């Protein structure tokens, strides 16, 4: 008899509408503090509400879920499933993975052995794509304990890049210093930030948002070609759906595919807090 496996993913992963439910994921919400008030992402505060608070210049910060919250979820799932596989964003970007590992330590030894915690080395839509790939592998019979080995080649070739509207949010997150943010905004400089070795690294600078978006389109096409078209492309937006849809059209035209083949996701609140409204993201995953 096949073993019943529960799938957990923290709320930093971004999916196209309905995808998380289709994959059968149990979402572990992270904490979002607005002017000191604690909210649970996706439960007591939505992505849209976070964008509104950012525009109002309110103080917004994020924090990992607490270990006891995750332990409670694991215990509940273990009463109905044989094993739990828990997916989390890169430990280089957040303490979620650490919290999940601590949560497992609170379980008794036998139950802890049934919980598999994975640092997926990614974030946002790149995390969503990695989780989708992992779920597909599990459904094909790959044992949870072997997932890391099977996912390695996909993660190595994964592309994730984004640009932003305003450097203020990157300054708050420590990605750029105050002087760089001031001069960048004054000169209309937009960075392109990529996922490299599980970290977010500023790779290029461009004058103007249109130029940065054009480069993101080119990067997506280059990755598509390097993978011989055997890949999946997702994009994400943060209160700039029209702008991202235009870029989607350009990517689709450059690779000879219908725009609908490129999935769109709303950028999650835990990421938009650090990148701000107007962010545009692209991720490409090998099939």
C-alpha cells in the first residue's frame, strides 16, 4: 500500500491561482508585523493589504513562523499521514528552515523520523516551481528521503530574476545602502537581482524600468534557449499586473509560445515587503 504523504510549504512560495490547492499543500504562514501588530500571512492579512500598507509608508516587517506553530501542524498531519515533507525557502534568506528543523525536534523520536524538512534554496515563484517539481517527483514514487538528490539538477539550472520600482524597499532590507538608494532613485537606476547559490545578488543595473524589464525578458529567452525549450516559465507582479503582462507578451513572442503558457502569480506579501510595489519577477524551471 502506498504511503500517505502530507505536503507542507511556507507562505513565502508564490503560486499561480489554484496551484497550491491542486498540489495538495498545507501552507505554513509566516508573520507580518504592521506598525507592531502581528498578522499571519494569508490568514489575517492578504497580499493586497500589505501592498496598501507599504504605499502608506507604514512600518512593515516579516518574521519566520515560530517552531511551536510548526510542531502543532506536524502533529496534526502525522495523525492522518504516514510522512510529512516540509518545503522552505533558502536558509540564506530567512529563518523558516531553521524554525521547521526546531519544530521537528519537539516531536518524539519516532514521529520526528517521519518528517522530512527541505531547504529548497529558492524563494517566491522560484520556490513555487521547485515545490511543484518536488511534488511531481513524489507522485512518481521518489521516496521523500531521496528528494534532495533528484532535485539537485533542476535547482542548478533554475533561473530567477527580478527588478523593482523603488530602491527604498531594498534599502530597508539591507540589499543596498542609503546612498545607493538615493542616487539610484534620483538617476532612475533599476537593478536586476538574481538567485545565485541560494542568495539574492544584484547582478546588473539599468537606466529606467523599461530597460530593466527588457533585459529580464532577454534573460528568460536566453534560459529558454539554453534548455532547448524544455522548461516552465512563471512571472509574478506586485500591484503592476498590466506591466508584467506586457513583459509576458514579449517573452511569449520571443520564444514562439502563447502568453497563456507563462503562468502569472501575485507576489506574496513576505517578499513584497522587501522589494516593494511595482516589482516584476521571472523564473524558469527545467522540465
